[in-house]
C-alpha cells in the first residue's frame, strides 16, 4: 500500500529537516521533513526521542532516488547548522514522483542512524511532507517518539508466539499468547495490533475470527494478509518426556483453519472453515501457504496423536494430503515459490525419515510428496529453525538448520536441550537426496544450544539467530536461575560452506534482546530494520510484557556516509 505523501518546493525553495517531532512548521518558503529518532537503552528513559539532531552523529546525508529522477539527489547537512527550531535547510531539491527518501546520520565514515520512507512525491506549492523514523545501527532500540503516548509505543497486550507480517508501510501483529503461567500454560488472543513504520507507533488493527497463538501470517499480492494455523492454548514444560516441551492438545485447535485479514478495513473473514491439527508448522510460498503436522484427535477411545496432515491454502481453495509419518515441531523451509523442504519433527524418531519435499504447485495429492534419501543425519530434530541460503555450484539447494531439541524412540521428548546444532543440508531435487554436514560451532556452541529459536536471512546474506529456550531448570550456559532462556541475538556467517570442514563466524557482537526470548518473533520492515515482539522471559513469570524492540544491522547498499564526508569551508 502506498503512503500519500508529498514534499513541497518551488524552483528556489528549500527543504527543512527537523529532528524534533513537535517542530512541523516550515522556515521561509521551504518545508519540513520530520526526523524521528528511536530510544536506545531503556525504553522508559526516552533517551533519544527528544533530541533535535540524531545523537552521536556529525552530519545527516539525505538521498532521494527513483521515480522521475534520472540520478539520485544527495544533500549533506552538518550538526550545528540546524536552526533554533531544530531544522536544517537543504536547497535545490528536484521535483519528482514515487521517490524513495533515505536518511542516514553519520559519525565520520560510520553510519550510526538510518531510516527510509517510500513513495515520496515532490510538487511545487504543495505543503505536505513525510516523516522519516531513524533507528540506530548495531543496537536494540525502542518504538515510539518524543510525542508518542505510552500506549502507542507498545503493543495493546502481550503477544508471545504472535504471527507477524509487514507491507511497505505497516507491520501487523496477530494474536499470540496474552497470558501465561507454568501451571496453567498460555492462552491466546484474537486481537491485532498495527505498527506504523514511519510514525513508529501502534494502534488497534481489528480482530481475528479465532484466538491464535503459534500461528503463521503472510501478505498476499493483493495486500490482504492470510493468517493460518496455531493453537488457542499452549503447555510449557509440563508433560515430562512423554510430550514435547511446547505442546498443544488437539482440543485447542482454532475454530477455523485460516482467515483473510484486510488492512484497509481492519476486518478478518474466515477463509477455510474446517479445522487443522493444533499447532502445525507452516511455510509461505508467494500467495500459497502450507500447514504441516500438529496434534489431532486420535478418535473415540484414543488419545491425541501427531498428525501427518499437510494442507495447502491458495486462492482457488484448500487441499490436503497425508505424510507417511506424523510430525510435530518440524522445520519447513521454502526452496522456491512451489517447493518446500520438511525437516525433522517426525515422531517415529528415525533420522532416515527426516526429509520430505512438497511440490505445492497445485492441489495436494500423495504424489506431491517426495521422501528424501537422508545421508549424515544422526538424530531427529524438533523445534529447530531453518533458512535457505542459496545453491551450490551443482545447483543443489543449501539449507541451514539451527538449534532444536531431539525426538527419541517411543517417542520421547527430552525437555531441555543438551547440545548445539548448526547443520548445512544439501538438497538434490533431481536425485531425491539430502546430505547433512555439521558446522563447527566453536565459541558459539552455547548460544546455539536452544530450541524454538528463529533463523532469518539478512539482506547481505548473513544469518540472524534469536529466541527460544535452552533449559527449564538451572543450566551452566546461563549460570544461576530457575531456567535458561537466552536473550542474545546473533548475526553470523558460515565459513567453508559446502566443504567437509565448515565453521561459524560471528559478524558483530551479539545484541541483547530487550523482550522475552521464548516466543519472540521478528519481521523485516520496509526500511532495513527489524521489529521484534516478545514472549516468555522466565518460566516462573505470571505476567507477560507488551514491549517490543527494533534492530538494525546496517544502512543501505549505497554507503552514503562513506561517500559523503562532512563538508569543509
């Protein structure tokens, strides 16, 4: 969706950059772009929200590009050149439509703040101006600005294991668990929060038709959002080894399989009324989505069972087929827009059955599944995370699998995670094989000893690892305490990829996630930053938090701070 914004100027007009949210007036015949800066450190401290110039920076570099411009327009404004109102005058701004406005704040050659606004129109004599929200690089930051109310800067209620999706202007936070205790478990919400990326504020976004935690969401090509799967309640570390550490009985499946949310109206409608098994794994493939496994009713006289169901959601309707082995907590990775890899979660505990390819190009049948021949796997992971990082020289897909616990014969489910996992899978579609090579985790072994974490691929190809749990009792990795739920966020790459000797390198010092890690989720925003929603911080807590966090690991592909130094007299 496009944001209708415009930048006003005449042939001799000036552009004003104001870093204080209250300063909306324009000097002379120019106009103002409002620069909002995030708070870093304690969210309650408002540490940078009221600064008139981004802290720690010596200049701002502005770039307008795209639209009608043949070449990008760049201007530099140094700290100390701002007016008493906190505005910096930039002259000779060219007109254009549909442009992208990027702003970085620099300290020498280093980018310390960055932000972006899309669909900027610059017309003569039209005095309406966009805002840019700046987030710091290499730091956790907070949402909201100096003029945001306390409620607008956070979620309307806690949302552990929420489903997230984002378009160009907004992020949407669906459901999630709003209450939790170790004795009664977690209960899901059906409300929706909408995050405005440019204002950095939350507002009510409507409601779902069903309560959903651990659901999945993706933006469709028409701008609407599909939300599917999930569970209405979740048990945490309460079933011994007979149940996984995170478990949802079949009776807690949401009242419909999927629904479609329209951001334009805030209304959600049921898409598929039939129910899924509780807490299936999920993956999205363009406008198509797949739900895999979960917990289903075993029938009269029988207890719950792990399901082999796979359901495909598409505009032409849903279809389902059965895998040979039931799965729970499987890792599902999109290889293409029509092909997905299912890895682990198979409750027969046989590593030979870890891998299945799903052809999602049409309605599902038994022929849609290809059981892969598995080489090199020694156990069955559950609650691992995965990401496709490309192809090798032979055209085989390479998938990274991080973290996870194991399923033992029985099936039995160890509650705590005993060992690190970082594997590279090489998937050969032509031969129907997958080979597993473990990566030497070195000093990062402790951080990779956790399950139910998340793995994301950043724009530069590096990997982001966060969230999950290690143990629900005292553990040496975390030191003292009642449990071990790690809060560090890692950014790393794999060295020697594809060779017999692979290792991991941390690219930047780890960040501390300022929200609860177990059930944390993140979505990429349209300006290069990430929005993190939180979950459970410790197993003994009884109240979850509404706070969220922002993170940015770099600015833009063009190094504006490196190219445009501080002007000298």
